C-alpha cells in the first residue's frame, strides 16, 4: 500500500479525481492537503470521508514544516499537485496571493519531495526510486491564439494574466527539478474544465445559477472569446494515464476538442434549460453583455494528439453530452 499526496483536492477538479482514483486503485492511500480557501469545500468529498484509504489534512502547501511532516508521517511515494489559485479575475485584483500559492507553494512541495526521495541529483533512494511528482497546469500559460492553430507541447509560453504567469512560473520550477536534479516529473496542461462541483464563480455555473434565478446572465465583451472545453472526468482520466504511464520530464496537453465561443456556451445551456425547466420566456432573454475584463485572451485550443497517440487517452464526452450531465448535476444541487 503506497501513500500519494494530493494537494487542493477539495476544489473542483481534485474533488472529481479523488473518488475516481479511490475506486480504481485499491493499492493507494490518498492524503489530501488542502487549505480550504473559498474555492475548496469538503462537501465535495463527502462520499470519500468514510473510506479508510483517504485522509484529509487542512493546511497550506507553502508551510514547509507541515509538508515535511506529511512526507515523513505518511511515507509519501507520489505527489499529484492540483492546489492553485485559479480565477483570472481574482488574479487581476490580488496577484500576490497567486504568486505565493502557485509559485512558492509548488517550490515547497517539489523541494521537500526531492529531499525526501533522492540522495543527490539523479540518484533516488532505493525505496523511492519510482516516485513521481505530477504537476497540474493550464493551457493559459501559452497565451492566446489567433483564429486558427492549436496549442501544442512545443508552443512557447506567453502568459498574459497574473494567474497564467504564476502557473507558467510553477511549470518552470517543476521542469528545473527534472533537468537539474533528475527528478521524475510530469506536467499536464489542460483546457477549460467543466462538470459537477465547479465553483460558482466560473462561467458555466454562473450561467446556470443566474438563469435559474431569473437574474441577468453576464457575458464579457462581445461573447466571442473561444475556449476548448474538457469534461472534468475526462481530465481526471488523463491525469491518471499520465501519472502512471507518462515519460519522465514530459509535458502532455489535455484538451476536449470542443471549441466554443462564450455565446455558444450560453445559448446551449439556455436551450437545455428551456427544455428541462421551462419558463414563460426563454432564458436567452436574460443574456447581458458586460465590460470585458483586462487582458482577456481571445482564443485557447489544445492539441491533445501527443496524449492520444503516445498514451492512448481519449475523451469520452463531447460538449453536447457533457453539458447535459453538468446541468443535471446543478439542477439536483439546487433541488429543481
């Protein structure tokens, strides 16, 4: 039985990952370190609380003493690092928090892992020779695209927000520990996730919540910003495959091949809600355009060919199937 340290898994992606991973792998104990900031919610992991192979620890990834204690106490043999401040609007208002958590926190984690697992650069301690550090990142580190083209693993980094800059910095730290110290690391850069348990501040939950309340549905600018949408469970399966079979030092992009403008997203959600929870008027009449946010990247789109061809990953959901599952989850959450 090996213990894996998971960080930030009371948040959106991690809280979908934990129950999936617990059920699939009976040989792992999962230690969840999460500070429970506003974006973390233990209710997201209620189904895991009684599992003897799951343990929650409230704490900060920047707290080196705590991280060292966890490595020693639980004999950590792997890290899957989800924890991050991730909302672009918040990073514009308060960038310092993003640098602290995303940059300094990642450094603390990987440096403690290095000193726990390795005797010296490129030499693992015998009992830790297969230990791996998996860093979860974002497609936003690549900047913005024009009307054509896709982000690949070879796309130069060009982050445009304090959030994406902090994630790019953390990616570089992980890369450096692979190159300089020979640590077994992998990085995954994902496109926009959606699905159950996502925080209310994000686009799709905001559309659903405001529609159901009859409130204006705010859309930035002209609504033509394009994102590649990835169903969260497909992302979890990609993380699983990369953690277990990815090549050390490699980066893998995880994307859904589901490009949509924000206008297309809101139109589809409103159409589904018109069918499932009809009102006198269409929900589409609630769509309201608001001032665009600073530094709003125009288009992201991921090329996941490397992950598909080398490791055999495939997305099980397209946007039309995934968004129905997502809306059904929120309707249940709101008792509708």
